[in-house]
């Protein structure tokens, strides 16, 4: 298969792609694999030969601190169009694991094609660099949200972000989205207990901000959800650059 159109949409939302850029991206061959909930997509270790993107579903990044009882921490979520591990291309070894949340289709790109882009397509190289910079900005925002927002607002911020990222590539619309995480996984991600997450979900429902049934979320009052979460999408860099 060729490189997912979702990634092309991800780039086009932020910058202009010329005919040569589009041809170069669409010429990249990929291998697509299906993963089930909880399956490892990429394990920690050295000498990675591929990087990967989400085609369908959702995936996450997990770190495990060495301890008597190791506990994984979810440090990132990835949606269709996200290049999850471009850093594999430049690092000798990675210390995290990529895992599917719910069924997910993942595209793998061999590093020789990324090497060709970096050597022959400077504009695309800058855009790949941009993608890693946005990934880092999301990490920083998560840290800031964890330090400043209480449970309901913190969860609201996550919902606002994931919906915005899905909508940016055309996967979500009409304030409806799928979030295939169990409450215990949300608890790990947000740094709370499952009881606290349950209370936060109930609070958002009671405020009539959203309807949340299983993995399906309908946002009922976007302006008020944004206000509660103190959410601004600026860190997602969704505006096209002016040249």
C-alpha cells in the first residue's frame, strides 16, 4: 500500500504541499498490519528499521519505570494520520512501547524511504520535523494540564484535544468521537484512580456537557466543555504557515 492519506491531510492542514511533495509521499510503499486491543505494535529496543502511522483506530505510547512492581504509564495517544515514532529514525534505541487501544490498523514505513525524503526533499523533511515538534508540544500540554487542572477539567481537556485531532483529519465530525480506552486506562493516562475517573465522567454527564456510552462520546456543549477545560488548540498548530 501507499502512505495513508490521513497523514497527507495532517500535513496539508498545516502547510502547503506541492505536486512534487504529494507525488513523493504517495510513492512511499507501506506494510499494513492489524492489531487487536492491547497488542504491542513496536517494542522497546535498538536498531529499529521502520516507523509507523495509525491508519484506523487508536494507539498509545507506554513507558514502564523500573520498580519492584513495574507500572506502565501512558504518555501519548495517537489517532489516524499520526506518525507515532519518527524518532525511531534518528535514535539508536527507543525506551517505550507502542500499543493498540481497541482494534487498530497500522502502516509501517521502512527507514530507507525516510532517508530518501531527508536527503532529497527538504520541504518534506521540515514537515516531518514539524510533526515531531507537535508531538513534543502535546507532551508539554499534557504535563501542564496534569499540574493545573482538576479531574473533571483534566478529562474534559483530553476529550477536547482528541476530538480536535480527529476532526482535523476528517475522522470525527458533529462533535462525536470514539475513545476506545477503558476507565482503568484513562486512570493511568490522567494519573488518577479508576474511581476518580468514574466520578469525572459522571460530573461531565451531570453538567450536560457530553453523552458517554461505552467508547462513544457525543459532546453536547462544546463551548462550555472548552471553557471548563481551559482548552486552546494553539499547541496543535492547525493553522497553515504564511510564507
